[in-house]
C-alpha cells in the first residue's frame, strides 16, 4: 500500500470506514483534518478532502480491508430534501456534489437547507443520501448548470415569503414539497408570475394542490437569469429541468 502523510491521516482515523464516509461524516472529517495538521499538512480542509478523494479515484488506497457499510433504513424520508438542497447549491455556486461536501462551509449550508425541507435528521444522513443518489447515477451534473449559470439563486418558504422579496428579473422557478418536486416554470418577470401562482395559480392541477395542502410545507426555488438571456434559452432551460427532475404537474414534451 502507498504511504504518505495523507494516507497515514486517513488510516489513523477511518475506523474501518470508506473515504466517502470520512468526507461525509462531520466527526470523522474533523478528526481527519486535525490528523492531517498534526502530520504537517497545511492545506485548507476543502483541499485536503479533495486530495483524499483524488487518491481514492486514482486507486492509491487499494489494498485496504473492505470498508464497513453505512446504511440508513429511512433514507426515503429525506432523500428528496438532499437532492433539492444539493441542486440549489450546484446552481448557485457552480460546484459539483463532491466539491460541495469537501468544503465544510458549503456542507454545513447543505445540511441547513436539507433540514429546512425535511427536518429531524443528522448531517451524516443528509450527506449520505446525496452520495447514494450520485452512486445510483441520479445526480448527474445538469445541462442547465453549464449552459446558463444563474445570476442568483434564492429559496423561499411559500407560507412566509413577501412578494417584495422576489426579484422582478427573468428566470426559472421550482415549487416543491417535502418529498416531491411539483412544478417547474420560466418567466420574464419572476415576481409577477409567482404572485399569480400563489393566488392559486393559473395551472389547474398545481392550484388544486395548493387548495388541498396549502403553502405551509411548500418551498419555492428561484433562479435569476442574466438580463441578456434569450427567451428561447430560458424555455430550453425549463424543458431541461422538467426532463432531469420530473416534476409531477408539468406536461412532459
């Protein structure tokens, strides 16, 4: 087995767990970063975590005993929340899931976002669910993130949002509840369109959902696009999000 201060730090704290678990588990990751520093490695936590992932990807950690399994039986209760939180940060920050989890500040924000959507679970549970989505190839980077990065991304709780908070620029918007994405839309004026939706909507099926369930558990993600984004590009982004995320009230085209 290849030995270096980085691999020595990993071996010292891993307790039989995989690299992914060491990255995702706040307690193990803190121990890993502290051990790296003790061994004279002075990079940022994000860079040290990335370096460890890169060693794994290159096969430099092969030869160790099989890692202990990590499994949460109730993952379906919070999996959707982790996807929405990760996609939100992917669009806002222009980062991959690996980069998000390697950076402690972004990882903590991810935890807060996921907990706002599906409260009551641990940071490790949220992060592990996101990694499992990636392993199942259900968290591939979206085309929308590459062809038209947003100028800004915001998330609101529908029951408390003030219309004045919502930008008047053009963009995309997503309605979602605890376990499902409900609707994706595009508009040239986000505030005007969302006001129409929140007044029970011009979309009959979404309106029926709002009447039945109200807005208490409803969240809205707003993606502001650059002023020079053409309407055809905006519509293409909407279609790509419908394709990749499969909202229940959009008509598939």
